[in-house]
């Protein structure tokens, strides 16, 4: 078996608004339009990924929040209705998701060996979180690739950003080693926004784009700073600045997804391709892919 | 009608007492505590159970569960290994919708949730399965907005009271929340469970001491301290006790019963009931404002371009409050007596300020200068119309100043007296002192009664402060 590799890592934010505005048949609510910059950015990223011929999506999701370690989906198939608990008016999605259980188990075991608390989730009634579904759907709407789904251990809230990053980097190393051992070509998805202060009101027409903008200027400045780091290939600087970014931009990177992604990519010193930046109810979102030079991280 | 909340209940939301109580004596104790609370609710005569769950976070305002019969098989995000929880509940959709309407009327964003498959949170599922196992009572569940702080949460509670009073219903109010909320971050055997730290344990016991004494409002007043001492900061503040105190009447007159207290995977799980009572051990010093209407996000990070909310200013020489917006701007004057209904103190339309009827209660205490016109049994009392009229006009002044206007800008007055023969002369003398130089137009009417035991009320129209006098 040849050595597996991470062929790309992506920032793949999960606002349900993007699926809502895309009007896929699986989603019950229908939209007129909305958030085109981000949706077109996802289109560009999909084309980029299509050329890479990958086997599996590995997603780290802020919306499966676990306070006792890191959990992994551990059954071959999950099929149900996902209703967003915050935007049920926008997202009621019939999903049918296959899991690469072997790869999940190997990441889980290697992370445990590294000292993390890890758990395989094997309850067949479990509902997959909407963040995973949105990020996977926007990245691969055909749903023809198996998924490894990794929960977000909430160690930022419990301890500190520093502890979160320490754990996320250990999980990243386990992920990379497991992918390499699997012989598979993996695309990694960090399913998080950048700045994450929401509006607490919603327009009568949710896709009314005249109402959409960043929550405040400070959030925008932080988003642009992070994006410039991405564009200039300064992966390590992003991790270094993560405590300030999370605190001051109320960033969803507190979930550990972005740190995990950058760690698994080996702290990329090459540019990420920013396919789009846009806001969703005031939060800042970027669609980004890092494709390692030479084809694999 | 007596107070619509006939019972207040605090329960934890972790699934262990529902799914595996036999694995730990403390979990069984909490399960038994749920049963004691269930029996109290059943005997309370309540029409509905209303659940505020800290485990249902929302972002867009607050959400009220309004699906008549939500049904699903629930699995907890963390404790999925304990098993699945099938449920089918009965909701009071009418009350949920009325609560949404009344919350919006008080300035909150709120919406009803009526979708098949909506993910009801673990805490609400556990509470309703154990407190209302046969769906004997319909329920309403409300979310906990992650950004909400005290003002929003108090107003949310008051909006529920509006809705209950409108529908003539009584309710048991249930808060789903642990006391200390620090979970273990590694798996433990059931027999290893304990409160995460001695500090958490000490604070939990202090809170339970307050609650056993029925001091709910005092616990609410401590919410910020609780948040800092024994809560992991997942949201902006610890708010369930604000909500519970708001719906229960913002006082300490309860008979408290701590039915159970035990560790739940490191957190402090307690089952407490509070029954309205005539007695009280007294209040701690109330150090926060009451609030009736929510006026939106503070935008504290937005800098000086963000307009400050209008505030009352009755201090001589203090800068005048800014005038409200020309079209429909409402004024809630913190320094004036609180309204007795869902209305602002004043509203601006064009160049004019229209004041709601202003009575003679003293701001802050609601005492009536010169005495009330009747006692609690409805018996007539002697009173001083001149003192009441003077306070009434001073209250008008407070509201006008909070609106950026002033008493000398009044253009029209309608006065209501409950006894024209007895009171006109005294009222008219005081009126002259204030209004003779102003020369506002005036109409005086005799009416049968006013909502509080006062003898005089004024309805005033004035020029806004940013409009030149004619």
C-alpha cells in the first residue's frame, strides 16, 4: 500500500444560509438568492478539489461540542433529518452520510496514544451536527465521498486557548499519521467561521442582502489580518496569534478546527488560496484551500 | 388574579438521572428529587409547565417551542453511550405564540419554533420526561440566548407573565441548569463522581442555603458572581435565575425545598422547588435596575458614533437627555414611576411628545404623597389632593426631561380627578403654581377610578426639546 497523504486542507465554514441559498433538493426551505460571494467561492474551491482525486473528507466541526474529550462518528452510515437549532427556518436537511470508520478509528486510537481523551460514537440514533453537513455539502454536494467527523472538544471554554491549541495540534499529528498509514488521499475541512459575533435579529426575508454586513469594524480588521496571513503563507503566525484573535474577534476558531487544520498541514509556509470572503448575519467567513506544493502534505 | 406562577422549579439537565440513576446513589437521589418535584407540580393546580433551558442556546433572540406534539429519538452529544431517549411531548402552542407576541411588544426578538425534527435539547427532554412523564400538563420551552444579559432575560420573563395573564393561565416555571457546571474532562466511573472542586461545592451549598430560605431574588442578584465563581464561561452570563426571579415576581417570599443535591459528572446537580409564601427572611440590597422593555444591543464596541440611549436627568444643571427620534421614538424614563402596563412613558411623533397618563406615585417606592384614596380592602381613606397633584406634576417634569424636553414646553393638559367636588380647588391651586406662566391649554374631567389608589392623573402633550418654541 502506498503512503496516504493530505492532498488539501480547507477552511469550509458552515453557515446554514449557504445551503439554504443554494436550494439543494435535500433542504426543505427555499431561497431566492443570497450570500453569492461565499457560494461562488465554494464553487471555485470544489473545482480546485475535483482536480485532486481524493478519497475521503475529514471534517473537524465546531457544532458537535464535546466537553469530555474528542469524539468521532463510528458507524458506517448516518441518515436522518438535520434541523438547525438556531436557524430552523433555513435548514431542514435530509442527509445520508457514509463514514470511513477505519480511518476514524485509527485517528481516534493515535490521538488517545498521544494523551488525548477520545471516544468513538456508535449510537445509531445519533444526529450528525448541521455544521458537518453544511461544510460537507458545500464542499462535495454529490455526497459520494466518505467522511470522518471529529467533534470539537471545548477546552477553550474549559481551560484556555493555549490548552485548546496544544490538544488540537496533538490531534492534527494523529490525523496526519493516520491518513498516511491509511494509503488514502484525504481532504481536511475546518468547519469554522473567522470572526463570529452574530446579529441577534434576522430580516423578515433572511436572504435580503441589503441587511448583510460585518458586525463591526474590529471584526473586519481581524478577519483581514488572518486572511493576509493565509495569503502570504504565514501558517505559524496564525497559530501564534490565535489567542488574541479568538478573544478579540470572538472567533469560532475557539473550537480548535483551524489550529487542527494548520497543524495537520504542517503549518503551511505556502499561500492558501482565498476563494471568497463574506459575512453571514454579521460573522466573517472565508473559503480557503491550501494545496501543498508537490501534491501532498 | 393572583400571581400566575404557582411553582418555581430548578433541575439539572444531564441525562444520568433519567438513563442510569442506578449507577450512582447521587444520581438516584436526583432522580428521586425529580419525582418529589413532579408531585408538587401535579398538586399545584398549574395549567402549563414553562421550561427555560440553559442547554438550548439561541442566537437570533429567543425561541419558543410551539410544535403541538414534537416527537423524536434524542441522543446526547456527549453522553451518547448512555442510550437513546425517545420522546413525545405536548406543547401549549397558543401560549408559546402569545409569549412571542408579548416579547416582541417589549422590544425583544422572539420567534416560535414549529418544525418536525427540531432538536429539543437534552436538558429540556430530561426535565419534561421526569417532571411531566404522562404529558399531564402542556409545556412551553424557551431557549437561552447566548448573548443575552440581564435586561433581555428579565424582560423575557415579564413577557411570559403578560402572556399568562392574557390567557388567564397559571404555570410552573422550570429552570434547567446545574449550579456549578464544570464537568470532568475525562471519563470517570460512576462511583468516582464528585463535585469538581471544593470551591464549587462551597458555592453550591451557599446557593442552596439561599434557595432553601426562599431567597430567589437574592440568588438572581448574585448571578454575575455565580458566573464568575462556578460557571465555565460558555455564554455571556449566568442568567436562569434572572429569568426565574422575573417570572416568579422578583422577591424572596417563597417556601424553598431542596429535594436533592449531588454531583453529576463533576457539576452540581440540584432539584429545588419554590412555592409562593407570605413570609420572607428579607431581601439583600437590590443593586440593579429593574427593566421592562429591551432597547437593543448596546454596541459597546462600536465607538462614539453609536448614539447613547436616552436616560432620565432630573439633576439641576445636568445636560438634557437627547430628544427621541421624530417618528415613533419611545421614552422609558428610569427616574419616573414605572408604568402599570405595556406602554412607554412618552412617544414622539413629529415635533410633539405624547405622554402616557401620569399619576402621583413616588418614583422608586410607589408611595403616594398625601396618602392613597383607599386601603387594600377597598375602604375609602382621607388623602391630600394638593400633595398628590404636586407629585403628579413633578413626575410629568421627570418624563419630559428624560425626553429631552421640559415642563415649560407643555402645550396641552388633560386632567382626571376621581372626585371633582372634593378635589378641584386643591388641584387647581397647585396647578396654577406650575402652569400659570406656561399657559398650556387644559381640560379637567371627573372619572370613576384610576388603576392605582390615586386621585389625580395628567395626560400631557409637549413640544420636543429640539423644536423651537412658537
